[in-house]
C-alpha cells in the first residue's frame, strides 16, 4: 500500500525490465522520415517539450536516442482529452503513450435536452462526468442560458464549468458529495423546501440507475435524459496496441474503457501489468472482469489518480 492514499484492489508486483525504444533511435546524420516523426509523436511529451522537439526535427538533422525517454504509462481517454493527465505525469518525469479506447456519440435524448431546459425549471441538475457536463453546456447555451443550480459528482466534473462561472451568474455549482460516487451523491443531495424536489439528470446511456433510484427513494422527482453514449473506437493501431500491452501501467477513466481494453487484450487474466483507475467505480468494474494489479484513489480526481499511477509504477520497479 502506498502512503499516497492510493488503494490497491489486488496487487502482486512483478519486477520487469525497462521498456526500450531502441528501435526508434538512429544515427544523428539521418534526417527523420515523416513516419518516424509520427512514431515520436505517439510518445506523448508535455506540450512545450513536444513543440520544441518538433521544431528541432524540422530544422536540424541531429537526433540521438537520448532525446526522448521511453513511455511508461498508457493513457486511454478519448483523443484530445488526455492532456491534463499527460502534463501532470510529465511533472514527475514520466512520458505517456496515447491509445484512445472509447469515443462518445449522441444519445437518444440529446435533442430533447435544450427544449426541456427552455420549458421547465428544476431544483437541481445533476452532472456526473466531464462529458455529461460538456453536452449539458451546449444544450444550456442553445436554450438561452436559463438560471440553473448544478450538483456535481466530484472536482473533475466541476472543472468543466470553470469558464462559464467566470463569465455568468446564471449557473451555480452548489453541491458535491463527500465522496465522488453516484450512490453517495444520491444519499447526500440536499432537498430544497418542503415540496418534492425536482432533478434533471442528463447521463450516459451506459450509466447505472444508482442515482435516479437513490434520489427517488428519498422522494425526489427525477427526469433522466440519456444525452450521450460511449463505444469502443472504430480502429486501433496494432503497433501501438502491442507497445501498450508491454508498458507497466495502463490508465482508465470509465467502465467503458475497461471493457474496451479487455476486448483488445483477449486474455485479461494473463495480462499481468498494472491498471490505474480514476476511481472506485471503474476499479470495481475492472475486478469483475478478472483484471489484477488494480490501483485507484480513495477520492477520485486528477491528483489522486496521479498518486495511484505512481504507486502502480513503483510496484513495477519503474520509479525509484
């Protein structure tokens, strides 16, 4: 167990040799090909370093194998949404390999969301993921930005509203539970007034019924709209996948990502690397699917997630 607060569901550390990218190195006198440059970009560096690195490649024929360190962590969120985790790990000297596992698409109730916001008033609107927050904000703006009170599941979801909160007083983030889990949110959401409290819950089609059932049992009137869904990506680069399978830690941020990873690796019980989950719900899904060496923070969020990743790396003898 780590002193960082990360939790290991079932870990059995296995020392392993460092991963080598020697195949990427070449003599300094050769100008890198576009294909090779693309491989370098797959190994994700902090944005500033990557910009300098790309500039060096285009302006100079000087590259050595020490110019870039081997990735140790696989990041699997939808493409374009891994940046914060990549940058946080870079501050610990850890490079990442990006392998998006899931993609988001429109849910069956999305077209209803802006009209519901225009025509109805709710005591609470419950947002339980960054993607749900982004989808909600688009519909809220289309509805003319009515005054709303938001309850979020945790700090990561709350961050989606930071920009709006700076420019508008029509949206208020007024509640987060003591623990970033849907069941806890449903048990702690405050009731407003003596009448039945109304709740709008824009959610993923894949989300469980824990929130609406928990709130309904407490006397809330809940309208759930399935505004988006998640699915495995249409294409996975097999070269990148094989590299990802060999790295010491894979990170996942949702049960959907877990299922996609298990489908790709075929034999989950034989895969013995470490899995760093964003929170307890995702970790529980991983355990149900037979994965081992699972790490997650007690309190979901970027900082705790990074601590869990570091704990997993230490177990793999990748961090001194």
